[in-house]
C-alpha cells in the first residue's frame, strides 16, 4: 500500500478460510497459496479461519488435516487459527444490529412456500438456477412463525462505511440504484444488482445455523482483513458481502479471485466430482501445480525444497498480481 497522502494506513492482513468438508485438494491449494503469496509479497500477515458454520457439511477431523496439509506446504498462519463455530455471539450481535436498523427481518417461508410464490409470479425455475426470494415476509409475518432471518437487499441506501484507505474506497464502495460496483484485482470491474439477482438473502437459516455471508463479513472485519484472496467461484458472493459491510458500517477489503482448477468433466474441481486429497509426499510438486494455475513458473532449482520454491514465487508474485488496481 502506498504511504503517500493522509489516508489511514492499515497493515495488510490476508486469510485463507477453508470449510472443513474434507482435506485440501488441488483446487483449494490454489486459493491457499495465492492468499499466502499475496500476504508475503505485501509484507503482511496471513491468517487461517476454519469456516465450520455449516456443521452438517463438516467432516470431523478435516480441520486438523487441512492445517497439517498447509504446514507441510510451508503455509503457516501468523496467529492461531479461529473456528467460526465458536463465534456465534459475534454473528448474533451483527444480526441484532441489522434488525435494529431495519436491514434484516424474520421470514416464515419454507422452500415450498418460496417456490409456490415464485411460480405464482410466473417465474419458471431454470435448471440449477436459484431464483431471487420473492419478498413474501419483507413487510411482516402475517401471523406465521419465524423460521429464518433475511437481509433486506431492496431499496438499499448507501451508508458511509469507513474505507481501509484511499485505494479501497476507490476500488469498491459504490452502490448506485441498488447495484454494487466493485473492482476485482484480477477480474476487473464487476457489478451486480443483488435484489434482482439473489434477492433478500438469508443471514440465519431455519435450522438455526449462521449463513456464510454474515459470518464471513463479521469475521473479515473482526480479524482486520484488508485483502480477500479466494477462488473465483466465490466472486458472485462479493456484492452481498459489500452490502452487509455497508449496512454494518464495516470496511470493505480489496478482493482478488483466483483461477479455478477444473475436473475432467469441465466442472470446478470439488470432492463431488472426484478431487482427491493432495498427495503430500512431494509438497513442492503439489505447490508447483497450484503455482502453475496462478501463472507462476516451476522452481528454477529442480532440487528446491518448499521454502526455496515459496521464496521464488513470492518474488514473482507482484508481476502477476501487483497490488490493487
Ligand atoms: N469457506 C469458503 C470455502 O471454503 C471460503 C470463503 C471465503 O474465502 O470467503 O469455499
């Protein structure tokens, strides 16, 4: 970050935030390596947060395996990891604030209620396409019992949230006519009308679990994250997260979404389509595979160990992803 001018300076803090639904695979290592390299290239801190809010999807012991895999690859966090499952009080406080400000409301709709309301509006569900919530409970429950809590994404009025520094302000915080505009360090200018695309999204689920969107925004702010570096599949969550940051008066980090690794069937690599746990008998080879996806050359020295390889990539990183746009 530049030291010029009077903008407040915040030390670069990045993070890797795996969901412990299984061990790291070739795809998740790309996000882990990219976030670590970006932090090191900025002489910043790198944190690990275990995103275990969606308990039914978590696999017992996967968190320990992931931390071990990261350490084997030389990716060691600068502070002890945090677990989202221990942070419910923070999420509750944020939800209370949103409710008090009129940004969140209780919802009584089941999945079937929502589908029926969408059908009544004449919206046919396309295969795999999620339709926006039709807003049934936005103005009251009409005697029905609350199941979940939603963020009111319609008619969102921009609040002046603190910027991390001049660059962050210019890169993101722009909400006009309900459309969030932001600039990704790799993908360039992006925009989304959240109300139109996803509608009033869930903050707390009917099963009582916290939604990813709320937990990630609260934690990124609480941990002082200045730079989010993560897989491109998460890019379309960013506008929802910016809306929440604005509503809660929290700073908006810079964002860099990294290329994905694809399975032979063309889908994003995941456990569901056969991604295998990383083969870590040769961590340099596993890292070199991730580095290649990020446009980084293999280690010059064929005998290089993990530390030497990582140093080479830290030095090369700014040429590929040199800071904020
Ligand atoms: N826990 C999310 C995942 O593993 C990543 C969230 C994030 O980086 O914002 O897909």
